[in-house]
């Protein structure tokens, strides 16, 4: 009996661990035996913790690094968009010409996101994020210090492509960390993006008396962030990730809600300052308040969003937010002065703040869900989710097209009309909200199968 007891204790230590398994997934009951059970929070959001190769103490460092990636992205974008009136005057661009340049930037950002999707099957998102940050660090100084229109457009093109890679890979990092933490944390990541946007708008307010070339200094920020300790991918086979069918039907419903959000979000950040500048006799130093007020309230709601979603659930939060967003845009459209318009933009930020983080979280949960009662290997799950998140990020650019390009084209004569379009369309989030509930999403997946 004593010999048998010793053998049972020592044999597992002597036998080598199998590095290649015949299947990319393990039975659910085996996963439960290892403590990898589903966790359902008060919001009804399901998470499946994995045994990470990264030490638990390193997760906070990776979380801070990813938050810095979001922050730098928002800071740079808003430091540029809040100075669009100056770029427009500097290069003598009409609203239509500016819309076409923004269209080019968005299409190239989409191309960067597609490149990230293709590379995510073979490279981890940490490397992709560093690459995108370095590309942005090149594009920003070029467009800010351009001496010709062609050089300005070339800088916008480089920045747009890098932006797409950064956009996709920061969300890859965020959903991977959320899976490790086993609780909703994406709203706070997007809150870091918003905080960066607030800082970017504040930079514009503080440096509005300086030439545009001074804005090139913000290109140093992504260069520094690129060397932070991002989350590496779990080691293991990933080649099977692309072979598993993804349930796109529930993802499409969630993606449609994200299109509507980014339509509103991009319209405010791109055309909000121009709305104040063109519609009212707004002092030049105050035009950035449109984006700044929107971002301040949005950031506050996002930073509190983790707790809000856990307490009330995603569906009520999204529905209430859509109604507030439509009312806020009505305040903007019918505003009698620039001060009231700024108030409307602020209310709008609070209404739609958590749509994007909840969309990415829901898409990752659907993409990484177990099939036929079996769990994916951690490496396969992360590679699969990374690829899906990069493709899901394309909804971002569809919304950006509607927000930045159509708002400018439709509002060429009056931006009040341009903002009336998202005022109506944002209400589409109300019927789409149930798709964010895990039980309803799971029912849609089973119907698709």
C-alpha cells in the first residue's frame, strides 16, 4: 500500500508532459476538474478563466501597458481632430475635400485592421501593437510638419494605416486580459482611451497659439508606449484556430450596434469642433470644447462602466444610453448657441460611452465560446479570438465612414442637418441591445449551428 501510494505521487512528476495533443480542445468536465469553470457575474456575462503562462503578478503590468496603448491612441487622434479647422485653413480644403481625405484615412485604417487579422494567426497581438505604434510615431510628425499638400496627405495615409493596427491589437490585448481576470474590465480600457482624448483636446486648448508643426511632439508618445510589457500569447499550437467556424450571426448583431456607436463617436470628434466654428460665432480657442465635453463625460461613465454593467447588466445600460444619446443629439441639432451645443455633446458622451467596450467583450465571448461541451486550448482560443476581434474591428470603420464622411457630405450646407442623421440612427441600439445578453447570444449560436 505504501509503495503504491508513492508510485502514484512520483509517476506524474517523472512522465514528460505531452506537448502535442490530438485535439485543440479539452472536455468541459476536464476543464472543470482544473478549476476552469464558467463564471457568470451579476450582469449575466460569462467568462472562462484559463491557466495563463504569465504569472498572476505580471497581469497588472500588462493591464497598465494596454491601458497606456488605449490612452496614447485617444490622445493622438483628438490632438489632431480638434485642430482640423486649422489644417483645413492651412491647406485651403473645402468640407468635401476634407471629407475625402478622412475617407482615405478610414479606408487605410481598415486595411491596417485587415493586416492585423491576417497576422494574428501567426503573431501575437503584443508584436502587432508595437508595430502599429511605431508606424503612428512616423505618420504624425510627417502630417504635422508637412510643407506641401501631398506630404500632408501622405502623413495622413501612414497614420491611418498604423491607427488600424493599433486599434485592432489594443482590443486584442484587452479581451485577452478580460478573459484572464474573469470579470468585465473592457469599459475601463476604453475609459483610458477617452482619458487620452481629453488630454489631446486639452493639449489643443493649451497650444492653440502655437503653429501646427508643434503638434508633431505627440509622435514621441507611441514610441515610448511601444516598449511597455504587453500580454504575450500563451504558448502552444494555434494553427487550428482559423479552421473552426465562427458564429457570425450573433456577432453581426453586436457589430451593428458598434457601427451605430462609431457613427456618433466619429461625427462628434471630427465635426463637433467644426460645428461650433461654422454654426455659431464661437471663439477659436473654444471650438475644441465640443470634443472635450463629450470625452470628459464619456470617460467618467466608462471608468464607472465595469461596476454599472455588473450591477444592471448590459441590456438595460445600452437601452438607456441610446435614448439619452438621441435626446442629447437633439439638443445639439436645435441648440441656439455654442454653449448649449457643448452641453448636448457632454450628455451624448454619457449616453453612448459603454457601447464599444461591451461590443468587443461580447464578440470575444462569442468567438471563444466552447463548442459541443469542449473547451479550446488557451493558445488556440486566444489566436481565434484575436483574429475575430481584428475582423470585428471593421465595424468600427463602417461607423467611422458614416460619422466622418456622411456627416460632412450631408451637412455640407448645414452641419445641423449632418448631426440630425445620427440623432435618429442611434436609436437602433435599443432593439439590438438583447444580442449583448449571453443567454440570447448562445441561443442565436445554437440556431445557426
